[in-house]
C-alpha cells in the first residue's frame, strides 16, 4: 500500500516536472522566433533600401555655354511623361547631383519659359549605370551649343586628389592650367575637357596662362577628393569654379559595432536553457527522494524506540 502511494507521488512529480520543462522549452523558441523575426524584417528593409540605392546613378547638369539661361529636361525612357526639370540654368550654373534610376535618358534644352511641348534647341541621350556619377554639360558658344555627357570619378587614390579641367571661356580660346608644379592642361581649347589627373592635396593656387597674361586663384583639395575646375569668363577677366565631384571618403571606425551584430544579435535558445532545465529537474528529483528518505528514517526510528 505504501509502495503504491510512493509510485503515485513519484509519477505526479515527474508529470509536473515534464510540464514545466515543456512549457519553458515551448516559450523560449517562440520568444526567439519573435526576436529573430523582427530582426529579419529590419534586415530585409535595409537590404531592400540598399538594393534600391544600388540600382541608381547620380546626374548633375551644367550650363557652361554663353547665351541666355535655359531650361533643362531629363526624360526617362521608362517614364517619358514625368521629366525632371531644371529651370533657369544660366552661364556657369551647375545643379546638385540628382539620384536617377539606372536606365536610358534623354536631355532636352529649351529657352527659358518655352512650353515643354516646344522643340528643343539641343538634345542628347545617354545611359545611366548603377553606382556611376555623370555631368551633362552644355558647351560651346551661344550659336553653337552642344551637350556632352561626362562620367565623373567618385574616388581618388589614397593620399592624392583628382582634378580635371573644363575650358568654358570664349574670350580666351586657349588656356594653360597649372597647379603647383603640375600642368593640368596646355593650350586647352575652348569647349574642351581634360581627363582626371592626380595632384598633391592641400591649398595650392590654380594658375591660368593666356595670351593676355596670367591669373591665379587658391583652391582647397582634400586628400581623396575629386574636383572639376571650370574656366569661365568673368566681368573682368577669367574666373574659376571649383566643383566637388566627390568629397574625401570617410573611413568607418573599426571595432565595437563593426566587429559583429553586438547587443542586437539573437542568442541561441536551447543551449542557454538546457543547464537551467537540468538543474531544475535534478532539484525536484532530489527533493522527492529526500522526502521519501525522511519518512523512512522516521518510521525506522519509531520502530526502534522504547
């Protein structure tokens, strides 16, 4: 009879222990799944944004030809009914870079105030590649404008700066351009564009030599930056515009968050709970065994008493 009661008590204890273990084990994966689900959703959104960013290029427009201001239209072949419009770009005017989805585009230039349906004075088409920067420049005289699409560099060699020159001065048809000991262009013709050249960073002076004399102007060239120097006609001689094609790159600090997922990383559910479950099970079994031993010792003592 006593043995039967012991078996019933042991069975009940084991059942309760199994239920507790099952409840904890069931709750832990659910919480873990919820955590990883939220993290996965966040990562998916970040990856989606990165993918969208990776399928885009950057385009700016520059009016470097003499004459009246102009309106510039950018038409996507995929959506020609919704052009990007830059209004009133006068001589020397340069827009900011605009993010455009990769694909083919048409540029149309019209006089200021002309209807969007009116014939364009000049047009060109070009392909925007993902991760690439472009400058669409209007070059030439007021009566002989053309559009030239330039591919812009986005990084310079370590410890150097990259510089190219656009000669947009019609009053000085030939210009020699130097930075320090480096000659960037010799007798550069009106409407011409040089390739990029590496120069030492710092605050050097850009020197222009023409048939009428010399002129100089200081510029700031940070290490790793990329620049386009535009030679323009000013009210009293030449002037320049130092365009930043790409700023000096910033290197992210190493260590800390860059070494892994950090505090947002989900921990493994089962290995972390296993020691606690084992300890709980051992404690309950020892308590039951101790209870049986205590009752047996009391009965033995009572039987041996006077």
